[in-house]
């Protein structure tokens, strides 16, 4: 999937969790940082390719990408697996723990937002031709449906004219049908 689709999928997943979870009050700062963490999480698994959109969004990123991407074993390797989710979760936790000394936000919410983005990325990649090595180190690429020729081509017509609009539709429905809950959350931002 393209970065644009992953961004939207991460946001859709975050919105779903937000409207289905009994919510505690959050601050505006936490909401903003959580939204950012969700977007970063949604693109983070593709840091294993130097051309990834996340690398291009930071200064000096393309250079850094050329160094770090090979360390992750190449595209759709460690970062696209259950072990990858686990490692990313620990690293994000450690990073947030350090950042919490200067960033006054609820790091639990920010961490969850990041992880939801990360997991949504792997979920979306399951539908693509290449599949993902979910059970790494078992060298088996899995996908939905199991027959790879039935899956979607990244950046192809199906992604652009079906997957993206469907995600957009789901997101709009989530906000439309949970309008009052969303309003309640927004009103209680402090
Ligand atoms: Zn990916």
C-alpha cells in the first residue's frame, strides 16, 4: 500500500478504537501528539526501505534511510512481523519514557496510538501481492486471501479506486454515527 493509504488506515483504526473505547479525558497536547504518533506508527514498518515516505518527511531522512533500511533486513522483513510489532512496542515505550520528561502528555495514550498505526500498516499489507512475513523468522509470506494473485497491487487501480475510498467511507461513518461521543471527547479536551 502507498503511504497515503497507510496514513488513512492508521487514522481509521485509531478512530475506531476511539469511538468504541470508554474514554478518559485527555488534554489537547496528548490528542495532538497521539495523532502524530498514529501517523508515524502507520508508516514506521516501511522504514525498512530507503524510499519510504517517512524518510522523506524528515530533514536528512533519505540519507538516514539508506543507512538504517538495510539494517532492518530489507523491505518487508523484520518490521512486518509479530516480532517486529513486539520490538517496535518496546522501543516506542522506551522513547516515550525518555520523552515524557520534556513532553507533558499521557504516554499510554500516545503509545497505543502509535501501536494502532503500526498494526494497521501490517494488516493493510496483508492484502498486497507480496504479503508479509508475519511469523518471522519462519520464512513464509502470508496474505489475505492466501492466493497471492488475488491480492492487491501497491499503488494500483484497486487500491486507489476501491481500498482508499472504502477506508474513507468507514472513517466518515465512524464519526457520523458516533457524533455525540466524538463531540464529548472534543468538549472535554483541556
Ligand atoms: Zn509495508
